[in-house]
């Protein structure tokens, strides 16, 4: 299954726990539960949520979701939800509960949350300049917070998420992604704030995006080199995740996956 992240302040914690427990059974333990505070302040405003409260609400939600997933009975009173002797319909398939990870970019809140609750860490956009430079601090905060709460941070549970497209040559990769990259950049600049500014025409924005190094676009050697840089900067991580996108058409996207599987990943296995 792909990795999806649930924005906890936008959902009742009991409903989230109930649905994830069901998914744990349906997939026989192959689902993963990623959590985040919500990336868009506009979403919070539409739902009447103060964006400044999102991280605290996520923390509070997890304080009841985890015991529910373990099969415990929970009573909790909050200003945005209440539980009275609440328990899930199903016992956990995975023990003590399905695998979980907290999303993070640059802020220390994600690593702290992952360490506090003994979850994995999911570093999104790890190749953006600010997130890349923050990788050592992310691990330090994750590890220190885990120790404070009696948990153990493991590098095998640290996942780095990166947008990537690979072709036989760097020139071919650049040509492939012109199929859909402009629409992607329009969405991420008009709706979701990228960690850098793009200016000028759509073609100029494409060139700026590629020059920024956020995306890994090139041949298999380029991809392997970037992963090696991430390994060195982070000190080691457990899983490299490609962020799904529609930059290239479907046949070229499939070809990219094949090239990565055949010529990139074996170098790291």
C-alpha cells in the first residue's frame, strides 16, 4: 500500500482509530498509519480550527488513538471531542498496533511527536534546501525525545520522501517531465506553499524548480548520487520513498520505476 498521512485535527480521533483498525485487519497488517497536523491553514480556517492549535490538537488526538488501537478503554474530555469508556469494535491485528509514523519537514514538532509516542518518522520533501539541512537536527530531536519518554528511535523507522523521475539520460528525463510539471507547479504555488518562491512564466518556473534541487530528475547515476548525499547528511535512514506525481506520462513514469528498480536500488541493497 502507498503511504498516506491523516491530518488528525480534521477528524474525530475515535473515527480515525476505528477506520485504521479496520484497515489493519483488511490488509492483514500491511497498512501504515501516517499522521500530520495539516499542511494548509486554509483547510483549518474552513473547518473553524485555529491553525495555531493544529499541532497541539494532533498531540492530544494521538494520546487517545494509541491506547484505542492497543485495545484499551479510554475516557477523555476535551474542548473539541469527548470519549466515555470508549473502545474499538476490533482488537488489533498488528501488535501492539499497526505501524505508525509522524510526518515532518523542517519544524521540530514532527520528530518530537514521533519520539514521544514511539512512532517512525516520515520526512517529507527531504531534498528541499531547508529540509535537507534540517535532517541531522531532525534525527537528534527524534532520538532525544524518544529517550525522554522511554522509547527507542531506530533509523530503520526513518523514511525520507523525495520526488524523483529517472530516464536513460538526463536530457530525456527533463524532456519527459515537461508533460505535467507545469500543472503540478501551478497547484503547489496557487494552493500549497512550496518551500521556495517561483516567478515568471510557467517555463521559467520549471527551470527554477529543477535548478533548486528539490526534485531528483536525471539518469540512474544522478538518482544514486542524490540518495548517497541523503545518507551522508542524515547519518542513515531506513527507507527511501518516492513521492507520487504525474510529471511524465504513464509509460514514461512506469519506465522511471523500472530504471530505479533495476539500476538504482540494487546499489543500496
